[in-house]
């Protein structure tokens, strides 16, 4: 049976349509609808229940050296109060998961995707031998909300004891929000400014209700999985199981910036270096439909009438009003302007490779 978050009854009361996602019953959209939720985040603010995400604490003397061995990015310069994106990779360069690492006074917190929570925990435990390190999966007692959008600061700052206006992008601070001890990170996966909040799960309803009340004058809407997906898609943030997976490496996915070759050995380094030096066989590209049609995950990509790849994510962009997709094609076809075709319901429709990201709040 799917698990319920502590806010399940709140979502039902708000007329959310609930779906099974990664073993959790979560709201896909509320009564306002996914398009209005998407627009609220782009123009004002949206509040997401993302308690299905996992959190793993990494502590003790060798915490940093252990994480340097398993995470692709370089965490050596990460000070308490900062966070960083990275990936866990297999020896062959395939992706175990993409993660966010928060540096805290008491150690590090690794935030993992819901479907990979148990797998990631086992993966880290399997590679902890020889390190003086303690791993604790604190997901059950940790609640996670995301407050995203240009009005997020105006909503959250008055409710917090910390000066959140002074908090840098990817910064984090341990403070009090609505009287609840909370880790606030200026992070998120929507392409907008915003915050992710971590606190004791016993206070979920109090924090949720307080944020909705404080955000109402700003046009805040509760948002579901559909808006979360369309927002990350426009910003071209990869989603595990779509753009990333055991058969997809970070370099081919355009995440070379999250791989710190110079830091020394880490799991998957040699395989990723081989891809970097010899070139990716396939690359992730942005695609826009030239002919009318909506590209969806799994649709074949063709060039000169021959299959050459597959769509990993695709939809009409709510913000841009264009039909867009992400997909893998041979490296020789990854140049901007390359003509492609997408097979939609048995008919090949014209498309073209375009620049990523599709949307950036900086223009």
C-alpha cells in the first residue's frame, strides 16, 4: 500500500487529486489546476509537499573523505551553511542518483530522490567500510516542504528568526520558522528563487497551515506533482528515471559541471573521464516541435527517417507556449538547429534541436 504523508488529510481537504508516486500518495494537482499552479510559481509563489524525498545524515571524523569518494562534485570547500548538487555513480559511470548535499555544523545531510531512498542508503552503507563514518536515514522523522517563486522571500522571511534576504543561493541556515526549529535552504528545483524547509515531522500541519495563511495575500497556491514536473522541465533540470539512470552518465546528460575531475579518485571517475576524453555516444538535447504535436516520454526520435534516440521528457511549455522536449540523440546530431523528427501516434512530425535551458528567471 502507498504511504501517506502527514499532510494527506490537508491535501484531500484542498480537493487535491491524489496519485501513487514512488510508493507515496501525493497530490498531482489541486482544484485550481496544474497550469494555474505552474503560473503561480513563475509569477508569485507555490508551496509543495515533498516529504517523499529522503534525507541521510553523514557524520563522524571521515564524513567528508567518505562523501568525496562517493559524490562526483567537490565538497572540500563546502562550509557549514552551504549546499551543493552532485551525483552518485556506478563504476561504469551510470547514475545511482542525483543528490543535494547540505553542510551542517553536525555533519552533512544528503537529500535523495524518493524512489531511490532505500537503494541510496544501501549504496552508501556498502561503500562505508574503512571510514569512520555514521550513516543515518532520518527521512521518517524529517519533513520537507518547498516554497518556490519570486514572492517566496516576502512570505517566509517574516516567519523566520533568520535574515533570509541575506541567505545566498544554495546557502542554508538552522533557524526557527513559525516557532518550529527548521533547516532552511535557499534551494529548489523549479527554476525560481525559493526555499526548501526541513523540520520535525510532528509539526507538518502547523508549518503548512502557517505558510498557506501567510502566503495568501501574495497569491500563494498549494502545488502538486504536475506543476513540479513542468517547472523543472522548463528549467531543464534532469529527473532521475528520465534524463538520468543506471544507463545514463552525467557527462552525456550535460552535467559535466557537477563532476570534479581534479579532486582525485571517486567512484565512476575513470569511466566518466573516458566519456569526457573520447566523447559521448549520445547527448541530451533540447528539442522544439516545428510541426504541431506534443512529444511525450518514450516517443522515438528520428533523423533522415531513421530512429536515432528517444524523448525522455516532453510537454507543451506553460510559460513559453511552445511544445518542447528533452531527449538523447547521437552526438553528431546534437548541434543547435539540427533537424529531427518525433514519431507521435504513428506519424513523424518535424522538430529541431534548440538551446537549453528553455526557461531561466534571469532571461
